[in-house]
C-alpha cells in the first residue's frame, strides 16, 4: 500500500547522516528479487472452476492479483533465467483464510503446494509471508481459549506451522530446499494489520519458530513479521521495543513513497536511506544490523504510460545505485511486473487499493513486447543479480 500523511515533523531526535562513515565489505548488491502474489493468483484461477463448494473462501481475500494458474508463475520464473537475469529471491503472501478456512479442513493444500513447488524447482529463495483475512473460526477459538492477543498469536502460529508441516510431510516439499531457501515471515505488515504493540509481534515470531521446531519443519530463517509506517522514526522505535520484548527475527521493513512526496525520487530514496541507516547503527540496535526490505515500490498512478517508464527507470536506477539500500540483506521489489498480469481495473471499476496495485509495473506484457526485451527495457544498464 502507499502511505499517506506527513513525516513526524515534531520529532526532535538528531538526524543520522545516511552516507557518511559508511563502507561496504564488497561491491555486491543486496540479494534482490520480486514480490508477486502467485499463490493467490493460482487460487483465484482454480477455486471457482474446481472447488465451487469452497468459492466462499475467496470472499474478502484481496483481489490485487489476476486469476492465473501456477504454470504462468513457472513461465515467469523460467524467463528470468533464459534472459540472463536470475532473480534469486521472491516473496509471496498467503492469507490464513485460504490455508485453513474451516478448522481442521485444508481444501487447497495441494494447490498451494503446486505454487511452492515452482519456487523449489527453480531453486530460488522464497520469503513466504502470512496475512489476514483470518478464517472466522479463529475468533471463536481464541475466545474459547480465554481470549486476548497472546492467545490469538498462538492460534495463528499453529495454523502457519501446521500448514508448513503438511507441505513437507504430506506433499513432499523438498526438505533441502526448505532448509536452504525458505524464509518464513509470520505476518505481513503486523503493525498495520494486527497490533501496534511490538510485544505481540515478538510473541508470534517466537511461537512460529518453536512450533516449526516441534513439527520438524526445516527452514532457512524465521524473519520478524514485517512493518510499514509513514513515520520514519517508527521503524527504529518498533525494532528497539521488539527486541526488548524478546523478538528473535531480522528487521523486516516495507518502504513506499508518501503521496505528499510526489515523484521526487531523490527525496523519497533519501528518506528510505535514513530509515535503513538508523537500523544499521550499532548503538541503536546492537547485533541486529541485518535488514530485509520485504517490499519497496513506486506506483505510476496518474503518470500516464509514457511518463511511467521514465519515472520507474529513475526509481530503479536510484535504488540500484544506493550504497545504503544495497547494503541490506534482501531488497524485494513490489509488483513491478504487474502489467504482465491481466488486471484491467481503475478506481471507477474496483476499489482504489486494488486499482493502484496495477500501476507498479511498467513493462507491459499485454502488448507484443517479447519477454526477451526485459533486460534492455526494464533493468538499468550495469545492473546485475548478485549472490
């Protein structure tokens, strides 16, 4: 989502120079990749056709993706490789409602496996995040167990960990790939979707970690649940309190422009660099200087097709050449291939959030533009995938 509102103009904290006294150990960029909703796209394609009795499950699920079978995801992953640009990390998001719509009933496990298997087969790293909407049974379950946010976090952790256990044990998701390539993000944008209390994020992340151990689920890492904010100081405050509450995960942040910033790319990126610099400052977060940027993006809403590609090229070029941004562990770009999808949607025909989702990618695969032009039309000269 795109943030609205102003910065924290009343803050009196000392600004940190986001470029001075900073050196990298190598010239390699951060491990980079893309965030696409392949799992939800696949479910949107198969559920009405093959699971009509469960079609209700998709009600309330964000519709910011097309109805697209898993084979299309495989095509995109494959084309990265044959075009000489192997994207090494992807991020996908699963609503809990689609995982276990009815307690103890898992109608889409095999369909979700078919998507996860595509990432496995291409041997890319996957950050698998979980999100709302919840299935309705969670609320009654929490109430029956005594209620409260801590109980809710435990129930959510059970849903997530048991799903991953089924994927490995029942469906055969490869254990080696999971151990080497699968990162778990317990919740997408926790502070916006669940609670503004960092301690509950710490409870959830710890619970997911321990329950995965209980079920014997291999994984590369359990990241911290991600956060997003229009207040650039909230990121440091959040992670400071998260670790004080016993949170175990790597900082996981989402960065978007605010509407008030317009298309001033340099100003936007400078703000983002400041956020990253604060989190990397060892006096601020001792021993927690690793950072994942799980979503970063710039929409072309209102720019028009002609201006969009210029603005996006400037955005990507600035990000690729930012020493500060490229010093983090992962940079995952949000929906920049959305034109390859087939969501024909405007503010007049669907909700504004979904409409805006179609404006992140400017490489238009609805036309005759071949995918082999991806390198020259999309990626800046001199950009190379690393690691």
